[in-house]
C-alpha cells in the first residue's frame, strides 16, 4: 500500500527545509556577500540566510571570526553569540566595525541550554544573526535549529570541532575551516542547491580579528591572529 502524499503534494515536500537537494533545488531566500569573490562562488552566492551554516573548526580561533565579520557588519539588528569558547574583546570588535550595542553575549552552563538559547533567539525574530559554539551536537538538534532558522530568515552559524559534528548532519551548509598562512583554508562540503566546492584559501588584510580572544588580549594581539 502506497503512503499518502503530504498535504500540498510534491511542491509542499520540496519546500520542506528538512529536505536537501544536491542541485536544482530552491535557493535560500537571500544570501549575504562574504567580502571575498572566490568564497561567494564556493558558497553559491554568499552566506545563506534561513539555514544552519555548520562550520567545522580545526581549532578554536583558526580564523572563523575573520571569515564572519563581513557578514555581521552588513546585518542590521542584534547579533547573539552563544557559548563562545573565549570572551570576545570589545575594542577589537569595535575596531573591526561591529556595533557593540547590538551584540548579545549569552553564557550557557551546558550544551542543552546553549542549544535552547540559540533556538529561542532564532524563533524570537529579534536577532539578525545567531552564532553558537558547541563541543558537539546531535542531528536532531541541528534539525530543530534548521527549522528555527528557516522560520526567522536569520543568519545562523553553528561552530563545532571536527569530532563534534553529527553523522549525516542535516545542516544546509557544511564548511570545514583550518588555519592557513595569511588567512584561512575553506572547504565547502555541502551547500544549498549545489554540489561541494573545491577548497580555497581566504586571505585577510592586516588588522582583522581572526577568532575569539580572551579578555586579556589587546586589540593588536587580536588583530594579528589568523
């Protein structure tokens, strides 16, 4: 016996954010220029809104913030940073063009509460961007974040170590990051509506904040990383 078709038929099924199509699928509602033409091409037009952007970090502070700062500068609205591994250094971020009055830093005592805070930040509609650092996450939790991001249209970055990513992650965008001379090595393993892209190195101009820094690191020290 054939299962009943979902309400709305095939069109409703293809519009479901839980379904990922390798090519030819619907594009994200909008994308944000990365500030690097080659990276935009690898991402399929820029950083997508309304999906989970899963960033696998070879090490914390390998250059992830340097990669995301151009995105955060372009977004009008509050940016929630949840459970970063180090305390961000406000003077360095201000020097990089981040509006500190729009930065919301959320500390969470455990992984479950960090995930909850990210989901609620997305569903509230009050945050233009949500950045979530975790040691690990389940595929089910990623799926919940994916649905919340789709509902809000916000930019959602999930930052994980290599051993923390779930098998068969449902994240719409999956990117591996590693330090490289003068910048960061980027490998797009999965992207919305397209196939994986060839690895590339994104070079940073001098003075960029490359990763989260401790409160004791001055702006010059922060700018010199990555």
